[in-house]
C-alpha cells in the first residue's frame, strides 16, 4: 500500500474557501451570544473560526486550537451545536489534521521506529496484530467427567487437590502477565 501523502494545498484552500463563505454569510447576521451574562467572550468571530479550523487542519488538538484562537473549548462546543456549517468544517479540518499526523507517523515508522510501526499495524489490522492473552493449562490431568466421578465415589481429597492445582496454574499465569507488563512487554512476547 503506498504511503499516504500529506493533505494537499488544494484541501487547505477548500477549507479556507468554505470558512470565508460562511464568514461573509454570518457577517450579515447578528452574532449569537452564549453564556449567562459573564464578562468572558460569548461569541466566536469569523477570524477565530478561521484560526481554529487552520490549527485543527495542521494536526494540533482542539484544546490547542481554542487556546490559540483565544476562546474556550466549551464555547466552541456550543458554537458547533448551534452552527451545523461550522460543525461540518470542524470535522473536515479535524480529519485533515489526523491525516497529517498519520502521514508523519508512517514516515517515522518506516524510518526505523519499530514501536511506532507496530502501533500503526495494530490500528490498521487489529485482528492480526493485537495482543492476545490466552490461558493454556497443559498439566491438567483430570477431565470434568473424571472430577465428577471422583466426587461421586467419595474421593473429595482428589477433587480438592485437582482444584488447587488449577487455581495455582491460574495464579501463576496472572503473575506472569503482571511481570511481563512491568517489564514493558506483551504477555505473548515474554521469554519462556
């Protein structure tokens, strides 16, 4: 699969054109006011919308976008819920930013970052690359039928011994998992 290219300048211009068209449309309308009479900013200007969308499209977080634009995330969330056009632009800018980050991650992974490469593979094909934890009790010698027969014959000590062995195996497995996690490896990756 060929590597994803960075978001094109055309995609950036498309977002900017939509933002500008909405800015003109909103300039004629009365700005909405959110809040409860506080002295904080209660509206988002068209310039702030452009800043927020540009920052998001460059891969920064929504919190960073709001900070740079000088508005709160809560205000932006309210604005998105009242303005479907801005909400759509937000989603497109966010997707563009994610594509930028994916491109950078892919380049770094292909450049030699094995943990990053593994992370990308797990994200794209979890059925193949996810970590699996399985319990394999190979020392089990009695079937459930054998245990039932032993109990019926009055051999409770044998049944209790078998249960104890199974519990010890389970406890050992959990200890192995905890040790592997503490060492920073997946359970299946630990040396046997």
